[in-house]
């Protein structure tokens, strides 16, 4: 969350350097470069100067890597305590170069930016506070460092700006449509949460992020769900999932929200079960098309129930049995949710904790504990894979069963439209009777073929098929 940071070391000295350079630019004459920033629903034009890279600090509060900071809990804790020390600044530099989805991998977009800077130089100035903290251009500064550059062009914010102002300016610059590199998904969610904490309304935030209000509420639901899952994933040794673990799940989480909202008003228990199962499938890295198979039919046909091994079902049943709610003032405890919801939640809790143990790069857990977690994830992956495969086969079978009736419904709609077209053609005396007659003959042939196939293997045909067979038989006697 947003907090007021202490000034960096040598802040006063660097502030004097900035004032001196700004004054030199103003008195030098000629064309002066400025950069426009949006602040407090106004535009401010600030002077651009050249500052030594060695004196600039990466911004600990930048929205660009807010979620990625959870990659290493110990380094993030140091970053909170002392954001300006060498170790903290090195951690920020590392994250700025890393892939948003997996900080252990170098980001290809960073290398493209570095290549562009090397080939064309710095086109747009960055933005700094009067104490030398980068507000915009943190990634460019990291790339320039690697290129061995000695200085960077930056616009200087007014000395009166607070950290709330600084964060607002960074956000407004990032959300401009022409900005080259977007925030990662989780960082956008965190930026929205921060704006809400500042007292801004959903309508204001939606406008700022150029989304609909309903999309804003969807995003807040997703972040709230992620935070709940992180809390549930905690186990011994302080191991838990991280915000960065959910990068890349954007579309799957959005589809989950749409399904949940659709079902919640009709059957909340069903919505909760499918929510838990879909979240488990997302954690197990199933694709969007695979996760879609976890729907009402998936639950109704019990695909997952048949494939889960006893090692997972027994653990789920034991955990679910313990979920009760005590009634204040009475010596009574009632179930917290239906057994199906409790079992689905307990199953997901096992997967959450195992995932946390495996994904935590600096986990203090023993290798035996990690191996046990990996074995559990392997069992769950196989069970979900078999269940989703079975659901896919069932879906294809249902589609084939429904294909012929759907085709006939389309044909009926076309015939109904033909009736209206025929009336209009007769009214205007524009009907091509010969062509119409030929089309009716083709219809007769098609209906005969349909009757031949519809009558096969049906000892007691329904009213519709019976009529079709009688009509075909009468036609054959002519």
C-alpha cells in the first residue's frame, strides 16, 4: 500500500544539483525541453535536464514491479525497511529486467528496450523527484546502466510533490494510450486497489484505467480472491504463494468470475465448488480451453470424483469434516458450508499448500517435504487431466447429439422466412414460379432422405418422426 518514504541518502546535496541544473537550463536561452505530466486533473510542464545515472534511485513504490517484489520475501522485507540501500536497489534493478510472470527469467521486452536505446538513444525523458528518485523511466535507467551510459535525460517534479502525488503522476503516465510497455496484469490490479484506498470511486478509477465499471468490480473480485488463496496457501515455515504466481492467469480468472457470477444467484454451492476446482486447475497450469470444461456438466457427471486418488479424497474429507462454525453463547457448532463445498475447498487447500512449497524459490522446507508436495501435485494433475479429458469427450458427444436437431431448427427458420418471402413475391408479382417449383422438388428429395435415416433403429418413434415416416410412405405410394 501507499506510504510516505524517507528521503534517500544525500537527498539535500542532489536536490541542490538539480536546482542548479534547472536554473542553468532556464538562463541558457534557446529552446528548452519540457515534459508534460498530468496531476490533479491539470497539466504541468516541467523542465528536462541531464542527470548522472549514478545519483538516481529506482523507485521502491513503482507500480511496474509491485507484484514481482513478492518473488523473494527476504529481499522484499529489506526493501521495506531500507529502500535506498545497495541491496534493495539491486533487487529493484533485478526485477526491472525480469519477466513479470517468472522473475527467474530475463524479460525479452527489456532486451528489446535496451537494443532500441543502444541504436536510437533515449527518445523520451524520464521523470524524477527533486531528490533524484525515478518516477517514470525506471526500466530505461536499468537498460542505460547496462549500456554503460553515464547520464539520463529527466524531467524534474516540483519540490512540493508528496508521495501520493508522485504515485498519481506515475500512474497517469503509465495509463496513456501511447505508452510502450504496459503494467503486468497483477500490477494493474494492485494499482486499482491503491486508488480505491485513496478514496477514489469505482467510476473515477474505471475512467482512469479506461475500462467499464463492471470490469473494475471484476478486477477487484479477482485480486480479493488471489489474496484469499495466498492466505490459505500458508503452511509451516512461513511458506505461501506469491502475487507473482498469478501472472499469466488473467483470462482464466476473468472466465472464472463470469461463470461464478452466473451461477451464484441460482445455486451458490455449485458456484463455490466450480470456483475451487477451476482455481485448482489454474494452479496446476491447465490451459484456458481445458479449464472451460470444468462447468455445470463437469460437476453433474462427477468426472473429478471418479479420477481423484484416495490420497487426495481422504485428505479433503478429513479437512472438510473439521470446517464448522461455533454459535456465540451456545455450545453448538454447525457446518460452515455444504459437504461438497467443504471438500472442494479442502482439496484446493492441499494443492495451494503444495504449490507454495514447490514455487517458493527460497523455501525453508526440507527436500523431503518438497518431494511430498510435488507428489501431491503430480497426483492432482493426473486426476484433473483425466477428468478434463473425459469432460471433453462428453462435450463432443453432446455436440454431436445436438447437431442434427440444431440443423433441422435452422431449416425450419429458413422455411418460415421462405413463407414471408413467398407472400411478398406474390403480392408484387415477382415470383419465379419455375425456380420455386424446382426448389420444392429438391425439398421433397431431402425430406425422403431424412425419413429414411430417422426411421432406422426407432421401434417407437415420437410424434415428429412418426409424421415424417407417414408422409414419406404416402409420397411413395403416389
